[in-house]
């Protein structure tokens, strides 16, 4: 059995176990989101996957409705901060109070288990980048262009090397190198090690 087959078995097994263990989350969190800020419950976003193919990534919505449209079409100063911060905004005003709690517990990421079951993502892998983010960031950091093909040679993951590195804020150039190194040296042992490190990394964000 080769690495790809082993990884797929690991992905499906871990995803199904987590979906069963956290079954109450799938009932309680959607209700909390609806009562807090209405619908939609899920946030769907186009991301770049294996070999550059785009797919819809799922999350529990942690921002106000139409947050993406507000950022890109109606708030130029916020968009500027967003891009200057390597596609992140500290204290993003679009995040709801409930959303902050969901993010601090990483509960907003749970629906990505469905992406894993569908085969679009893995439990472990590089960040699932937005195409425009990847294009703009490799322009901003030219030294990262050499990493792009390597990053896209594997499925993106729910967790990965930079998420478990002990650093919550990793700039794109460092993150891209870590993702490329993972893609180059990937193994089942590495994946299992990262999976075991992930709960500790989640707790450290609290």
C-alpha cells in the first residue's frame, strides 16, 4: 500500500471518528449561529486544492453575513489592512462575538471534515489558499514562487506544519516554506505526528 492510499485511509478514519465524537457540535453550533446572527450557518469559500483545482471549502460562519463582499467591495481601508497583514486582520471587526469563540476553539473549522470525506482536503497538509491570495502573496514575496508548485502537489489540510509550530501568527513567506517542506518530505509518520500535536496547538490559542 503506497503513501497516497495510506493517507486516504487515515483521512477517512480520523474524519469519521471526529464527526461521531463531536456529534453535539453539529446540532448546537448551527442553532447558536442562527440565534446570534441569522443565516447562513455555513460559510463557503473557493480555495485552491490539489494541482491548482479550485473547490468549495466549508466553515461554520464566524463573521457577519456578506463579510467577504464588504471587505472587497465596500471597505477599502479594511482591505488595505487585510493585504498588509498577509491576508489576515488583527481584531477583524467583521467577526461576531460568537465567531470569536468558535475561532478560539477552532470549532469554525469542523465542517472541513466534510471536505476531507469528499476527497478535496486531507486532515494534514498545506494551508488551503485562496487563489488570489496565493497569486498576490507570491508576488509580494518573490522568493516563495519556487514553493508554489510543491504546495499545490498535495491536498490542502485542516491542520499542518505551521499550525502546530507553536506560532499563531506566521508570515506568508515562512508559512509557504513550511508547507513546501511538508510536501517534499511528507510521510504517514509525519502526518500522525502533526495530528497528535494539533490538540495542544488548539489549546495554546485559548
